C-alpha cells in the first residue's frame, strides 16, 4: 500500500485555515509530487493553498483560483494533488456535491488525488493527533486512507509545533483567496507564514 506524506507546511496551513474561521466552512487545495520506489507510488503533499471561507463554490472565483494555483504548481514542479475542507457544523464530516465536483475534477488529472476533511472537534490547542480524515481516489472512487499509511513529516502532528503556532495566533496572518480578493496586496501564497512554520519546526526538532 502506497504512503501519503504531509509536509509540516501543508499540515499546519490546513489547521491554521480551519482555526482562523471556526465559524465558517473553509476549503483549499493540496500541492504535491508522486515518487515511485520499488513499484510503490508514494504521494508527498508539499503545500496547502487556502481558498475560501465565504462562498466556497462560486464558480468564477473557484476557476480563477484553480488556474492560479495550477500555474504555481507547475512553476514549482508540483501537481494539483488534492482538496481539503472543514464544514461549518463542528460535528459535520460530510462532503457536499460541489466539494466532490472539485475533488473529482482534480482526480481526473491525477489518479491518486486526496480528499481531506478536517474534524473540527479535534482542532484544539493541545492536539496530540491529526484531525485530518483522508480519502484517496482509487480506481475512480474515494476510499478512506489507512492511518498506518499516512505519515506526517518531522512528526508535526505529534509535537509542540502546532501548539506554538496556535498559541501565538499565527492563523491571523494566514491569507486565503477571499482575503486576497478583498485586498490584492495580500499574498495568497502565504510566503511569510511559510517561513514562520519552518522556523517553528526547526525550534522543535
């Protein structure tokens, strides 16, 4: 069974996006690369791009965002590898039809795409495990990924990194496309936040 690896940057940005808007549904895209070794195609999720927290599925906005993110992925030698979301209702782990449409579209271009749902009940200051519920496209169907095959690089889901970022309220500096559309000077690539996350990871080696 192939493994899925999440970089600290990707994992932390998903959680920070959900933490910034606990009263809203949120969504975003996953960028990664696939590496084949000994006949096994492992997927490495390198980055997460926060999309929306207001109108998640407004087609023109979503299409613009998808185009820009795809261009970014190509420039970095990555692929559009998945879609993540957190629902407005804290107990809701479902995926609605528009979410599936976007995820299915990604899977059309990348067979092993991921569909990630954040379990809001588990996003707390003292998290000891990952709140991500991960499914993978296999033979055209979304199937839950075995936790044994999900690896969080640098043990980011089990260290003090996420605690420190949440306690310092770093989610306030996260920029999604809704923020960017309100003020185009805001960086939807979150380059400064990426540096903050890397620094936090280095502090908790």
